[in-house]
């Protein structure tokens, strides 16, 4: 019998932590995700626009994207409808966004079809399946088992290829105080996915909606959207954009720091004291490492690489700027000794 492959806590904490790949910075990471909403609320318009933006490498509501090939399985539409919708939201679509109106169901060939596409297009970063119900395979007697089995298959594919798979799904008709409890199906769906997004319209036909976002690797946030004349959902407000949570602010501070000090190795507390010595940005040492992981793409574009690791029982963050400015020799911050920084005001 094959033994369990385990890792002890001491070894695990010593292993360098690689930043999680985000397809849309701070919002959509690699893994399995679900976008649910009422019929005709505009989920498919949002999915289509998202697939094009990522393929083009253009920001999503001001957030940087990881550009790459995208696949949109638009299983409730015809090519004519997709063509008409595509011409409304963009003047040009890149060859790196692919559309498909027919596929096999789960358990009857879809897994192999996805694997073949991902092999043929190794730069794929996002797959959108519209809708989940259209690919459901053979059923067990237990509804919970059905949901968990189907989503587990897709999650394994997403994790193996380090891509994001976004499932378009429906909300139940009956209301619920928790919008995520309204996602159709059993609790296995919310349990199996990495993130859940619900698109809830303020009033039927109003063109205004709120996108509720929750997940394992993202902060809870509510994004207010309005659909314009081209049927593109534009952001009106974002609860995530607070000084203590804004990933862009951390990027700006790290950009400024690494221009003067190209290499940094220190604890989260030392890093916060270095980039925010007066405490005006309200940065938390406990969250700074996660904020860096979520902003890895933006940092990379600035030539800044990041790594989180353990040393002598301490959590260390290592930053290095690889551009020309970094060629100047600058003293390294001692990873053990406390970082020197101006005293915080009382």
C-alpha cells in the first residue's frame, strides 16, 4: 500500500513561499471560481469582456492582469450572438481569445478536451465556462456528491496548469440574507471553489449592480458596477479601495523603497517600519506578506521580485530590484537585527 506523503511543520515553514499567480490583481487568482447571478442580469456580458481584457493584457477596473490566452466556452450562445456581442464591447479582438459553443460534458470527454487545449496553448491563463449546468455529467444519487465531484475535477485542472477557471452559474429565486447562500446547488459548490462572486442587480433592468466577492486568497469586497451603452460593466465604487487595503499603495511604497535600497531581507515588521516609518498608511505587518503576494504581477513589471521564507524561526520577506537602478551597491538590511527607522510619533 502506498504511504501518505507528509511534510512536518518545521520543514514546511522553512520552505520558500512562491507568490500566488493572480490573473486579475487582488481579485482573480489561479484556481477555481464561480460567478453567479440571476438570469439576464449580465453575467455573460461580464464574462465576455473579462476574457477579452485578459487576452489583450488590459486592466480590469484599474487592476493589472496577467496577459495570456483565454478560452470562453459560451455554451448557451451561437457564434452569431457572440460575434454581435463582441463587436459591441470592443473594436478589435486578439487571436489569443478563443470561443467555443459546444463541448462534451464532464465525465464524457470535457476533461480531455480542456487538457488538449491547454497543451496546444501553453500560455493560457483563463478559462470561462458559461454555464456550469451545461457541462454537468452523470449524476450520483447524492446532490452534494454530484456538486463536489464535478467541481473537484475542474479544480485539479486549474491547479495543475496554474490557471483560473471561472464558472458562470445561477442564483436561486428565493432570497437569502447572505448573497452567497443564494448560489444554486448544495454547499459543496461554495466549499469546492477558491472564490465566489455574485452579481446582484439593484433593480431589474436598472443597469446597476453590485458584485460581491469572497475567497480563500482575496479580501472580501463589494464592487458597484454600471453597464454602459456598449454593455460593458464599469466600476463606480470598490469597498476594497481603502488606504489600509489598497494593493496599489503597497506597490508604490515598495517601488520607492527599492529605488533607494534595491535589496531588502527582513521581517514583515521591519519592512513596514522601512516603507511606512511614521505609520501614516496604517499597514499591518501581519498582512504585508499577503499584500505582496497579491501584487506580485505589478511588482514584476517594475522589476521587483519577491520571496517569503523562514529563517531561524522567523518569517522573512526578500525583495530585489533587477533594473539598472539596482546595480548600485546598497547595504542590505540585516534579517536578524531590527531595522533602523525613524521613531513613530507617540
